[in-house]
């Protein structure tokens, strides 16, 4: 669902790269590239309420283009076809609203490639992923208005099961809405291709509660599970199913006739949904069933999302009282605990998060399924909403790059900075010192921890270092072209992306950098230092060396056996020593097989999230049991073999190698224990 910009294995499944800076070139679509783009006027005979075009006054900031239909349409028509074709994306929908009117509603590419069905902004349903959460949060705030939910009450007040306290503290709805409840990532049963795979919301939530790895209110850590919990609270306080509630209280009041959380879709909407593709050049994928439904199961047309944006831009019109909408959009509640913030970066509101740009106050949400990728941004003071959704990830996750760059280029075109950017920089020696202070390896706060998913955190640690000029270097943060971004320190412990919009900032406590983040993810993700005993700086070399030693140990068995057969030489060890020798070689093989099994399972699971389901429980139990026996057994036989080798007075080479094998055996067991591979549970 919402994705960050750091690289890694988790990024492949949930947090894909979102690059900032640079510019996508504009070009016409290649010849034979597909159908002409559709717009709302040609797609619907009866325009939606408020769909009239508007013409803005010519008074705009210097360098800005007037936000008029003709200009926006022409700009998008030059931008989008090239972006889709260069990134191998099947189709997209874009809607722009201002002052309660629809300025642009455009469809590009195909909703179905085989049928050559063009994207229609009025009738083609896209899957906006975690942008669905904005509907869920709106429903929560309606229940707050009705006096049925208290944002500061223990959420257990509204539940028929119990969320355990952490350090004696419960969680509140406000903390859930700001992603500071402290939950680890819940990854089992996120998305499935099975059309009958939906799990009832209550059943999904009650079967397992993710571990709270942070104290409530202290740390942004994005949580789909907690959002689904909020949807369940709405069910219990309203007495209606979540699907029925949003239909009655959000979609119907806004005349959103092509919007639904239901899975599978109602019969009248099913033919309208766009087909999802990994890439336009690859096979179509089935309708994705999002199991934590309130967190991401919405299907909606571009025009219906325009109506939703207009309602929020007009102080909640049709949905919320103005004071409730104001609380949601600019909430002092979101500022209560300064420990959860990294000033001056973007922060969470109540459900929305900031994507401020060019000095403009912008609130937003991003969203992703496997195949659909979306962003929604509201320029609050300008009364402008911007929405884009793609039905393919595209080449190298190109949809994520395009959606972020499209938003930035839209802002630069129509809402450039009101004042020139400051050219000030921290002096070079201070900047170099501060870069050294933040250097090291860092863990994302959005992570699984209490289960086997924790192993991803070994391979996904974010490196921060110093570049050749003494400045800050974060290799995982790259530009759309793939180059590592350059960061200039503009004030103490605040860096600005050179030539771009993003900022990076660090928290300093007692002269030590303890936490940092960057604008795009700061509202819901921060980075904390990796503990020494979990650091990939020494663990990854140790793992690779261990596996190499175990592989050589096993291979020495058949090689030496062949040599003895070829030259008629006897094996020089007898009795227990011979048994230990052979057991060590067999243990090395089993350990390598267990490591290979985990690697294959994790690559498969995070290439296709449908693997992360109850269907894999049997395989997961087998992996845990077999690898536990292999890792523990290898340590036992390696120690036994080494003891006999040293006691028998064999040569220095044999004794040294037996000692190395003991160390090599300890490493997989250490990693399995520290990163929770062997926890006796299949809940994650």
C-alpha cells in the first residue's frame, strides 16, 4: 500500500521507490501507441455535479501558468503518453479540481490491453490502494462528530477483543490515525488473487495482534492493520458493515456512483474495473482482493475521486462539519508528542499527511496494490486537488517515479515557489562534521519484527555516509534517472535535495543523531540506528563467509572420497571421529539447504504477496522445523567434530578448519534467533 523510497526486499512488496528531483521529458506518444486519450466530456453524457469547466483569472505568481482546462489538458496530453510508453505502463487516469469545479479529467492508455478498451475517467474504475484510507478516516471522523468515538479514549472501549498495553499504555484512535500506535508491520494476508479469499474483518483482526514495538505516540510507523482496526470500530459504533456504512454516508451523499469497497465488486461495477498489469508488456492479472479492506480495497473512477477531493477542499461539504474537516486537515492533535516528529519535515494530520511543496500547504495520500499505483494531493489554500492512478507498476517500478514527478511538475508549473529558495548553506567543515554524525546503518520504523519477516531488516538497512566532498550521501535515495541525490545542509541537521524539493532532517539528542527521515515518508516512517548485534556491516560478511566455509566443507566430502578411491588411500579417521566427520559434512549440506529454502521462499513471497497467506502455513512450518534442526544440529556436530579433531592430535590444517566450521555453524543459528526465523508461529 503506501510505499516509501528506500530500496530493499520489503520495497519490492510494499515500499517501492518513489524518486524525487529531475524531470520526465515531454514527447508525443509513439506511432501506433494506442487509443486517443479520453476526457470526461466525451466519456459521460450527463456530467457529474460540479463538472463544469472554469477559467481562472490571469493573476498568478511570476512564472506560473494559469490553471485552466486548456492548459492542463495540453500539458497532460504531452506528458502522459510518453511517460506511459517509456515506463511500460498500461493506462492512467488524472483528475484536477479547483474551487469546486473539475478542471481536467483525462484517461490515457488502456483499461484492458487485449480488448483495446481505453481508460475513461468517468466510468473506468481504478484501485487506489491506500488512498482508500482517506474514506476510512472520513468515516471515523463522522463517528467522532456523532459522539460515538472519542479520539483520546482507549480504543479497547470500542472493541470486542483486547489490544494489549505496552508499558502500561493503551492506544487511541488519534494515534491510529497518525500511525503512532506503535504496531509492527502485519504482512500475512494483505492481497490475494483468490476471488473468494476475503476474510471477514473481525476474523482477520482477532486472529492475531501485531506486536507493538514502539510506545504509543512516540514513533510514526505506518500500519494497514491499525487502519483496518479503525474500520472495525466504525462497524461497531455505527451498527453497519463497513461497506454499507461508506456507501450510505460517503458515496451516496457525494453521488459517487462508481465507487465501492466491496470485493468482489457488485455486478453493475465489475465490467468497469481496469485490468491490472505488472507491466503493459506482461500478462493481465486477476482482480486483487485486499484483505484488510478498510486499508485499501476501494475501486473508483477518476470523476468519483474528483468529487471526494472537492468535498474535502470545501471544508468537508456533504461529509463533515467544517470544524471537523479542519481538525482532520490541520490538527493540533497531530502535534501533541514532539518525539514523533522530525522538524521541519512533513507530518501526519488525522489520516492525511503533508506533501508540502513550493511553500504551499498540501495534504495527501499515496496508495499501492501489486498492480495499481496512485496519489492524491490537496492544495488547501489554493482549493486545488490533483489525482493520478496507474494500472501497472511499469518498468523498474516506473509508476512510482512518474506519480511523484508528475505531482512535483504540476506544482512547479501552476504553483511555483512564492519566494526564491534560500541559497544559504552550512559551512563546509560543519556540514562534513554533521554528515559524519549521521553516518551509519539505520532501520525503518515500518517493519516486521517479532516473526520471520524480521530477516528482511538484515538486508534492508539504510546506509548513510559521507560523499567525496564531505557532504551527506544516502545511496538508497536516488533521482528518477537512478543517480544518487546530492544533499546540501541548509541549516543545522536539515538538508535539501540539490535541484529538487525533498528535505532530510535529523533529531539530535545529547549531541548524538538518534533519528532521521525525509519529507516524502517522514509523516509515517522514521529511521533509527541499527543495534550492533543486528548490524549488516558485520553480519552480511559473516553470513557469506559462513556459507562459503560450509559449502567447501560439504564439497570436500565427495572430492576427498573420489581422491581416496582414485589413489587407493584410506580415510585416516576411525570410529567416533569418522562418524563426526561425516555428520559434519551432512550437517553442512542440510544447513545450506535450509538457507536456500528460506531464500527461495522470501523471494517468492515478496515477488507475489498472495504467497503470504494461510496457503503457505504448511511450508512455513516445515521451513521453521527443518531449519531449526539443521542449524542447531550443525552446531552440535561441528563442536563434536572439532573436539575430536583437536583431541586426536591431527594436523594444524585439520584443527584450524574444524574451528572455522564451528564458527560457520554458529552464524546461521545466531541470525535465525536474532531475526526471529524460528519463532513457533505462522502469524506475521
